[in-house]
C-alpha cells in the first residue's frame, strides 16, 4: 500500500508507538489525530469523544490553526455524519461530504471539506470516539473519493489501537485520581498525628504557665518558652505538609526548581541537613516529572520522619534521554525483606507504582544501621 510521503510498515509502526507513549488523555487524542492525518496524507483530521448530552466532551483537530479554531466557535454537536458514526458504529467514506443528505452545514469560518473518511473508535461494544479525515492530498478520480479502501482498512487498524491507547490513558488518569485521594488522606492523618498532638501539648503547657504566673514566675517563663517552641514545631509540620499537598507548579517552574524549593523548605523545617544537587536534566514528559516529584517527596518523608538521619541528600541527574533521582540518607536503615514480611511498606509500594506508571524503575538499597538509598530512573520522552 502506498500512502504519500510516509508509507509502509515503518510508518504504521511509528504511529502506533507514538500513541502508546503517552499517558494523558489529551496527549493521546492529539497523537492519534496527528498520526492519522500524516499516515493517510490528509489535509484535515479530527477526533471527537462524545459526552452524554448530545455534544462532545473533547474534540481535537489537526491541520487547523489556533486562530481558525477560535474563529470556528463552539464545539460541534452530535449531528449529521458525526452522529451516524457514533450511533450506527460504521465507517463512512464519501466523495463529497457536502452532498450527503445527512450534511447539515458548518460555521462560516470552518474549512471547506470535500472527500471524507470517518470511523468510530470502539472499546468492545461501546463507541468511545469518532475519528475522521478530510481532503486527501492526491488527484481525485472524476466524481470519486480520494480515500481508498486501503485507506479505510489502515484507518481501521489505527482506530483499534487508538481505542487501546485511549482506554489505557483513561485508566491511568483514574488511577492517578485515586492516588491523589489516598495521598490527601495520608496527609490528613499526618496532620492529625503531628500537628494536632503538638497543639494539644501547647494548650496544656499554656494552661500550666497561666497557673504558675503568680506563684512561680521563673517556672512560668520556662513554660512559656516551651509554648513558643511547640508553636514553632507545629508551624513547621504544617508547612511541610502543605508543601507536599500543593507543590510549586511543574509547568511553570520545572522539576529541578520545584525540587530545589521544596528541599530548601524541608531543610529549614527539620533538624536534619537536607541538600539537593541537579545535573543537566532536560524537561521530561509531564507524567514523568510528576512521578519523580512524588517519589522524592515520599522518600524524603520516610527519611525525615522515620530514619533518624542527620543528613539527607537528593540528586537528580541526566541519564540518556531521561533522568535518575537518588535520595540517600545516613539514618538507621532497615531490612526491605523484613518490612515486606511484616506487612509494612514505608510507602515503597506507592513509589514503585508511581515509577512503573511513568515507564520507569525504582530500586531500594538499605540495611539496618547502613542508611537508605532510593533510586528512580525514568526514560524521558
């Protein structure tokens, strides 16, 4: 089969690999559309994901500039040929979409579409999207469509893999939402266990100071100094938890700057020395940067809360097209196998899940009295 400048098995393989490389739904949709347009050498491509109200939850286009897209206006409704693909779940190949009896027109700024090829994207019996192409870049047969039966079959293969990639991306996003919910729950427990207890102690100490003010001013002064110390500790605990809950925006600051800022805060908040070094790390895919940040936070939490370390060192360095995160402490260490047998995991399961979800690996080196090193590697984009 010949399909313009990118033809053959290599082009198909590249398109399928590109689809499977992303985890965010929006990124997957954009990759599907761009791959389909390039592979079949069409002027325009689009993919719509329907909602439950007659419209589209998401609608991604390729071949239309941002200015044109804004001028076109609101997202289309499920009508005409788009509705037919969604509701009748069959392919459509037309020589001139404007002459089809189901055609209902388009906005003034909309590009003029002629020959048309569309397919539903199905997950089992459910139609989860509609993928279509328009205006094949080739000479059209008299009164015929530029898209061929071979094009339709090729787009069918692409649609099947698009369904897998889109389903995986949705599962990933749901998993991440659950992980965020679990993390918020953990932080709530941590705030209760740490800050609430300190505030309770602070209240008792303040009451004791009040009783001593008249009969033993010097002891009262000591109690008040303890109140100040407890208040400072509670503020530090709260600050550390808030940093975990609301990290600096990775999109704005980047992974290195975000890690450096958080580690500076933790260094001030804890008696242990916390240091950070970054070496030549380039920007990573968003999902990988978030995973690296969360693993670093979990490893730091373990080191600062449980290990008794005097020094925790965090490094982030480039390795190939990706990066390696290493969190090392000089604390008490532990036997990883004993931790697993005891049913405890010190966040290791969560860290491994995050690394795996980002396409990376995580290793843990520790022994009683020997400190701990946690290393995470991600491949990059």
